[in-house]
């Protein structure tokens, strides 16, 4: 064996040993240590910030959006609607995804037109008043939030479907508007699941 | 708050954090790689792996160590994926297909983190933790080590050696990446990033439907994914997934994490070469390019050009409500300017110009500020070219930091600069020039037709060859053509530049130091900063303008 190839063989031996140690430390000890600390100091968050109903059953996570539609995907008028979703059949937590349709894609243009028409009919508003988030699919397909504009736009219809005053529903929506962190690290939002849970409380 | 002010405030927040922290972090990194003191645990480690920590390596030996470590890394990640069904915590997922396993192994060991798969359907916790996350640490450590070896090329005087790779890589992990990742991971989990081993949970939704909620050790991986400018998502939606990036502040924090080390390394460079003004000039060049590019991307997304964004009343397709166009555009700029490649929004659905700027960011060669380590050595190569061009203009022998740039050095610079563009242009060209391949690319891979489909392919090779890892993710890359060629682009795009830059460092280290005279070009003044920035732009514009005209430019101008 030449000196050079002996050197190379030795390098590989060192590389293998270091890699195995790194795998134990960085691949096993590190994530389990983080898990231990996270479960100690922030267990609810580390477990998905899950929400439970009065019986203690998990009803969802405010971080993961849900569909409020019937089996055919039609909007249930008594619930605030989430954004369109490209995750599986919609809000599939096992298959996060955006649509990845480009800005000139004819399928996207067609979808947006159809969604605008559907919302205009459901909520009795003009297409010009529908905000962009209402007619576009999010990046994750699990977006738990909508814009305050889209939430307020739905208040009338939700109130009518539930037979409660519009003012009550609007007040509820306004109480659920969250500014971005520190007021500017992100856009103002309304969490749809939290809003609908609060809505269920008042009937 | 109007969107423009929100953008300015968010960018100012990141800049402020980086101004405050780049000095202590940069100085710490300089200390880590220059001190003669080993920690006790490190001494034990060196004994275990059989390394004499004070032994020095010449550049070919240093290079062989880099390559050996990367090769065994690729093999282990491949092996883990191929035996996935035997591993614990694998959620019952089967072994990964050989081509995809090879592509993924190369991707993570080259700091690219290109993902041709949907993680929640493909990778169990064992592969993610013991395979992918380990390479997130180690590929970043390799980048740091090479950058430091290159700096030693400038500081060395008539020496044959550049330090010891094994010591550099160990210290990068024990003293920089691991402690920082631990702190960041805990902070992220407090912010709502999950960290558990719960698998998938079925629940009944408010309307009586069922929904699956994923679990996983996400925070630990998210921290090093950003800090090491890796970018490989635990979930398919990457940092757009609410369990990876739940809120406005976690989003800003994650962007800060991927900017931190690349923007601190110029300080390390200045400190180690004993002239902090040189580091400031490098930093100013990177920052200028980054701020301009980020501003343009935010403008493009707020202007919302194109048929679909205009129809919808905003560029919100593929964006999360909690970020909106502003925080999405800033993240997109940051992730492509560094070689991170994590995304909080789907670049494929960006406006034509917005997506185009993301492509240009990568085509700058990942130098503003680029990946951990690779950004610094990339920019230093461009600085050497700038000195050379200036030297030609005034007719003097060019020197940088007291080192002469002769025929051998400039050849290596030329090879370095040509390597990635050749990969991008040749593979993009071949994808459409070979009839059978073209049929497959257009029929199977492209999710969007026409110009945008072309941009998807161009984005893929720009991302792979520059080791970024983000994508116009509509592209189906799990085909034999893309699986193979993207693997080649990632491998050569990572290691050819490392070969050339280490050879360059070896060449500099062997030289004497040329004394500074009145005729020496000052390399810390604004004029030089402008010259280097212009060189970055001219090199990439000359190389890529025609192909950009075929994709994003044409698409943006047609509407």
C-alpha cells in the first residue's frame, strides 16, 4: 500500500468513528434532551397545543386548521369557513401541501373565479369585497387563520344561519382579532377554530 | 399598519438583531478556531477517533478529510433510509426507494436539503433524527471548517498547512452549533413548535369529521435546520407548517437563525486576519446585496403582478395568513440569499418577478451572505476576482491581504466561479434538449405549463448546484432524470468549489506576505465594496441573463 492510499484509508477510519459518535450524540442524545426539556417547560406547546372540549376530548389544535364543510365539501353556513386547502382532501394533517400553481396557471385562475362566485352567493357580497386569503390556498394547506376582513364578511351569514343577531357575531369576531406579534411581526388574523368554538358556546 | 411599514419594521428588526450579535458571535467563532486549548471532552473524543489534535494538514490532506467525512455521511444516511422498516420510531414506514435514498443522502450531506419526497409519508423519526438532523449539524460544521481553512490560507506565511479538519469540525459542533441549537430548539418549543414522539393522532373535528394531527421531534430539527442553513423540512410544507413555525415571532426568529452565522463570519474573518476593516468590507458587500434583493422581493409580492394575484386581489396563493405577503417575501429572500432553502410560503406560487428574484438570489452564487462557511469563502473568491480586475485596470500585480494573485490563483478562481453555472445551465438545457427527457419533464415533472414550467426546472438546478434546497415545489423531482441529475448537481456543486478553494488557500499559505505599499489597492474602502458587489452582479448577470429571460422575465413581462 502506498503512503497516500494508507493515509486515505486512515482518514476514512477516522471519519467513520467520528460519524458514529456524532450519530449517537446529535442524532439520539440531542433530540431526546430537547424533548425532555420541552416536555418539562412547555408540555402543552410541545404536544401540539391541543384544545379539549368539556368532556376532555381533543377537538383540535388552534395551530392546525379544520374544514367546516359537509361531506361533499360544501360550506356549512353556520360555521366560519377556513381558507381553501391543498392538503389532501382539505386540511389533512398527514399531508401538508400548497397547490404550487403559478401566477399564470389557468387552473388557478379558474379556481379563484369559482371560489369568488361561491362566496359572493353564500355571503351575499360583491366579488370586489372578497379578500385574497378567502380565494387562495395556503402554503401548508393547514392554515388555521383567516384575515379579519374575511371573518367579518362571514358574520352576517353565520348570524342568519344560527338565528342570532349579527351584532353579537361581529362583536365575537372583533374580540378574536389578533394583531401580529408585537403588532408588526406578521399580519393580523382571526383563528377560525377558536372563533367557531366560541360561537358554539353562545349557540 | 400599512404593509410597507410592516416590511421596513420587520427588516429593521432582523438588521438590529444581527448588528447586535454578529460581533460577539463572530469573535466567538474566531476564538473557537484559533485557541490551542481543547476541552476535556474533546480530548477524549480525539483519542477515541484516533486523531492527534495538534497535527497539521496540508491542503490535499485537509481536502481528503472533508471528502472522506462527507462520503461516509452519505453512506450512513443512505443505509438508514434503506433499512427504515427495521428501525424504531419509524411509524411503520417502509424502506426508502434506492434512487430517492441516494438523492436524499447526497442532499443532506451537501448542506442542500433538497427534498424529492413528502416527509410525513416517507421518513420516520429514526431517519429524520439519526440521519437527516445529524447531517444538518455535520454539513454546516464542514462548511465552517473549510471557511476557516481558507482564512488560514491568508494568515499563513510560507507554510504548507491549513490546520486540522477533524479538530475544526469537532469544535464547530461542540462549541458553536450544538449549544446554539439546544437553546434555539427550546425557545422554538416554547413558541409552539412540537417536540414529542406521539406519531399521528386521530381526532374528531368540531363538525364531526376526522382529522389527523402529526407529532414528531420537530423543534430539535427545526433549530439546526435554520442555524446550519440546511432547510430540510420535517413536514412537506416545511416552515410554512404551523407545527414547524407557528407564529409571527417564531418566523422572525427562524429567519434570524439562518442569517446569524453567515453574517457573523465576516467578523471572524476580520478578526483572524488581524484587520477588522477587511471583515467589515466583506460584511458591507453581503449586506448591500441582501438588502436590495430583499426590498425587491417584498415589492414584487406586494405589487402582486400576474393574472391570478390580480384576480384574487393579492399574492396570497401559497402563503399563510399569519405571515401575509410581507413576512413571506422577507423569509423567501433570506432563505435563498443564505443557502438555507427552508420556506414559509410556496415559491412556485409567487409572482413571476418575486419567484425570479428568489432564483437570482441563488444564482449570485450564495454569497450574500450564503451558507454557513460556504458564503464566506464564496465571497472571498469573488473579492479576489475583483482585486484581479482592478489590478488589470491599473496595470499592477494584484494582491489581496498581502498575497499575490498569480496565474495559478486566478485559474483556481475561474474554475470556482464556473463550476456551478455550468451545472445549472447544462442540466437545464439537457432537460429540454434531449427529446425523450423533455417529454418526461413536461409530461411527468412540470406542474405548471409553459414559461412557469421552465422556471420550475431552472429553479431546481439553480437550487441543487448552489446547495440551497428550496424549490418551485410543484415540480415532481422523484423521476430517474431529476433523481440522478440533481444528485450530480448537488455533489459537484458542493465539492468542486471546495476543491478549488482549498487549493487556492494552500497556494496562498505557501506564499510570503507582500508588504503593503502606496500602490496597493485598499480592500476595505467603499470603492472596493462597490467593486466586489459589482463583480458579483456582473458575473451572475453575464452567466444567467439569457436563461432568466426565457423563464421568470418572460413570464413577468407577458402579463
